[in-house]
C-alpha cells in the first residue's frame, strides 16, 4: 500500500516539533552545576521524588537541635559573680531595757562614816544608759566638816566628764548644803549644817546622779 505524500504543512509542523524538543533537551543538559536556586523554584513545585537522595532531603529539613530541645537539660553553667549588696533593712523595735548593775559600796575616806545602821549605807552604781547614781547618809566622825572635805572617791568608769555641783540635805533640820563631784571621782563636801550650829552634821548623798559619757 502506498503511503500518502506528506504535505508542506505536515513537514513544517514536524520540523517545529523537533526543534522544540531538541532545544529543551539542550537547555536541560547544558545547565551549569548549582545554577538553580530558591529564586528559580516556585513554591510547592519540588517534591521528594525530584531530589537526588534521602540525604539531600535531610539537609532540606535541617539538623536536629541539641539535647535540650528533646526535653533533656544540658549541664549547668558556672556560677556568676556576686551581686551588689542590698540596702539596709528597716530598724527593728526597741528591745527590753537591761537591768542596772547592783549597788557597790562607796569607800569613804578620812574620818567620814555611815551615820548609823538604820540609815542607807554609802553606795553607787551605773545604769545601762551610762548614768551613775549615789546614795547613803554619811557624817564626819571626830569633828565637823569643812569646805573642801573629800567624803569618798569614785573609781574610773563612774566619774563625770566635767565637774558637777549638787544640792544635799544636811543636819537634823534639813539644812540645804552642797556636794561636788569632780572628774577625778572625788565626792567633796562644800557647805551645809555642822555640829557648831547645834545640829548633827550628817550629809545625804541620795539623789546625786550624773552621766559619765
């Protein structure tokens, strides 16, 4: 059976198809290595089957994170430097006051003695805040007191920082007198009733109190 003679249009169409297929094959086979990147690929156009190997697919997925990403804590880091000291807190409430120390015997000098067993003995003590107190009733035995007579001497730690002047009751009729305390600790009789006036020459030291700081 004789085949029909190809027409001009059939020849042109066949030639166009051959050129088109040949040109596409040429373009694909002559692309340089790594010349196709993200800019040349449309979204969702590549599939796993289009990639060369499973390793390539793994690279596209990214590497697995560290252990911490899988729920396992990593090792603790080194301790950081010490921070700044905080501000001072508020002052707490005042505690209970301490009791004063016990009374100590005041050593009398010269001929000064206690007036009698029924009267308060000569004593001294210091309170917690630093205040020194003296008490007792004394008299000068074997004579009458004169200005400047030293009755007793307070020990170190129980002396005023400056000389002090105090009023004192003297004599049976409560004659006002004066007793000084010096920075050397001397308890000095200055003025008051004496035996020469017809009354007993006692002197009360009670009520004398001063700060020693």
